[in-house]
C-alpha cells in the first residue's frame, strides 16, 4: 500500500489547521485589546469573542487566549457614565 498521497493530505490539513489557529488568535487578540482599551464590551462583541475562542480551542489551540477571553467576558456591556 502506498501512503505518499495520504501523508501529503495529512500534512496539508495540518498546515491549514495551523493557519486557521493563527488567523483566529490574531482576530481574537486584535479585537480583544481594542475592547479592553474602551473599558466595555457589548453583548454582541462578547458573543463574537466566545465563538472565536471556541473555534480556536476546538482546533487545538492552547490556553494562551483564555485570560483575554475571561477578561473580556467580565467587562461591563455599556460604557460607564461619567459624572462631570
């Protein structure tokens, strides 16, 4: 039995997985840090963060993004009103 083509497919799938992991974590970090700077995270953004993190984790991503996700999900959903 010849495994060459099968190994090529497996290597290709592994490369694609790594590329998807990189894209997801890049998007998660970029959006996350912008939200942290604003000091609030609306509900739609929290849902987006959850979906990106779940996809990242399902692809085998490590927990490097867990702290960021947890911080974002614990933020208020509306900006604080300032008393001037």
